[in-house]
């Protein structure tokens, strides 16, 4: 029997899980329940446990921390996550740490739970049989299946194609299947699943040490699935020798990151397809983790998003995270189209518009300095007079008015999200005289800085974006009247 420990801070949920389902039907036995991670660890010191089913959001010790400690101290114990649908990021983290499956609380009915318990039972059986394979063994002439979703859905089909003993898990969410039958891939494609599946083909002329493959997958599995999937198909098959996982030294990697941030901030990608293609190619080749990729994009696209919101009174939304590289490409293509439509003017050439966009980028990068139209025009290789005319046509504001709006908008952001003093904010947005800054800020927004902070502090920037920009534009219209 598989000995199960339930870890959940809600007593009613624990009781419901224990009594509502036929655990014995799946060769399982509830041997204990705990209300938090600390109590679970105490139980593990005294009792043998094969499987832990744990909530993620718990007091004292979270489910994520529990998983870390269990994998460190009790590596043979299997873990399944019990969670809500909106905990998707935490579920991904739990799976990376070694959880083998998850149960959604909103689906705790008899039918779906039976299917889930059967899946978990089969997974544990497969993992346990896998442990009998010596790590120094070699494999070849097969496929490695990698997916962030449940691979058990493919197992029944695999069983029909090859003997059960011939396929096994190399890692959580990574199955090895020997290529005894070429019809195997055809059957995979015919399943029509909506999730992405990456298949890595092993060379039939080579042998790969099992332990080496496992270590390689541990290092690269998440990035493999993120970067190697193809946008127009749910299944991607690629030979191992063609997998690009180039390693950079720390200095070279940082240099490339800084260059990508610079090129993204410059916004030439909005009007030049080749520039966007170059950015995406270098970004993909760098193979950052999805978390690091999001950090880079948040920094590199900050000015672009601000400019878009000033032009359209709408936020240019950036997802909290991307699941696959194809989503990054799709986002950039849509953002390029949105930015182009927001800035394109038939009376101004594409090249000139790109120069104005470069000027806008300079403005946002140098808000704290003494900005003049002559200096910025020189930096983008335009005459002062022609620059002023084109800037007004593209941006809908004169250079000086746009600088004032950009400084006011930046000050708004500081007051919403920091506790910095008014004098400090004034200096950061290019005003040396705090009284003059307060006067300009009130003229633009209708509020003194302290009153604005009181009204908006702690809010979400993009939730309030339309209101904020609308207030700026309303005040400008009133002033012009």
C-alpha cells in the first residue's frame, strides 16, 4: 500500500479528503494528516510515508518550503500539490522542485478525483520501477518526451506501442520512450492535445549515459520546453544534436543582456523589422530562464510602455510571465503593430518617425537633465527647426510640452510607488527648484504633490493609467482654453 500524508491548514478540507474518496481502490492508505509543513516534518520523523499531498498556501511553513525540505531530507517520498487554479505559478515552482502532480481543489468530486488518483498511482509505480535501472546504464535510439502538463495522458498510448518496462521517467515531466515503432510519433500527433509537447530524438548510432542525461535535463529542462517549441504546432520534435543550449561566461552574458536592454529601450524595433528580428534572435539565443527574461523585458520596455500610454491613454500590457518563447514573439509582433499605429503619421516618413522615437527614448532616459530641443535634435541628426515640426506631428505635442508631461508622469509614478521626498522626486525628474516643480505639478494634475500621493499611493500603475493620463490631458485642454 502507498502510505499517504495529507498536509492542509483547513481541517474541513482534510476531513473531506480522507472520507470522501476510496483510497484503497488505488492501493493507497491515509496514515496521517497535518495542518502545516512543520507538523508534517514532525510526522515524517516518526512514520514511514510514501506520498505527501500538500497545500501550498499555509501558515508557519508553506507548501513550497515543505517540498524543498522533504526533497532534501526524504528524497524517496513522492509529493503531489493540492491547490487552487490561480496558484499556477506556485504549482510550476512545486513541479520544478520535484512534485509529480497536482490536484485542483475546485475539482474535488468523485469522478475527477478517481482519475487523478489513478494517474498518481500509475506515476508512482513507474517511478519506483525506474529506480531499479542503474544510473551508469546507457540508452539510445529513442525519444525523450518533455511537457509542463501531465505526461500520464500519453502513458496509455505508450503502453499500447511498447512494453511498460521499456519506457520510464528520466525526470519529473520527462519520459524516455524507445523508438521500436515509427508509428509511435504518428499516434502522438493524432492525439490533438492542446498543450505543448517537446520530443527530443536520440541518435540511434549513439549511446547516452542515463546519469548524464538526467543531469543535463535537470539543468536545461525548463528552458528546453520554453525555447524549443514551435508556434504553429503543439508537438515539436528535434534531434538532441540540434538543441541549442549555449553556455556563456558571466561577463559575456551580462554584456549581452545590457546590449539587449539598450536596443529594446531605443525602440527602433517598432519601425524596423530587421531590428526586431535581431533582438528576438539574440534574446532567444541567450536562453535566459523565463523569470530572468521577464526582468529584462520589464526594464527594456519601460519607456516604450510609458510612451504608448501617453499617446493612447491605454496601457501596453506586458504579461506577468510567458509560458513559452512563441508567446514572447507573438507579444512583440502585436506590440510593434500597436506602437506603429499609435505613432504613424502619413505626413512624416518612416525613417523620420523612427528618429523622433529615438528622441523620445532619449527624453525618458535623461529626464533628470537639462533637456533642450536643440541638443536632442543634434543627437538624432536632425535640424532644430525640422525636428520641432516633426516632433509635434508624430507625438501630438511640442517638444517642451512633451517633456513637461513626461516629467509629470514620471513624478506621478514616484508618488504612487515610493516614499521619496518631494524634493528628491523633483530633482529626479529634472527640477532643481522644488517650489516651481510643485507649481508645475499642480498645474498639470490639479493636485499638489502631497495631495496626489495621498490619493493614489500604493495603487497599481496600469489599473489607474487611463485615469491619470486623462487627468493630464483634461488639465492641458483647460489650460489651452
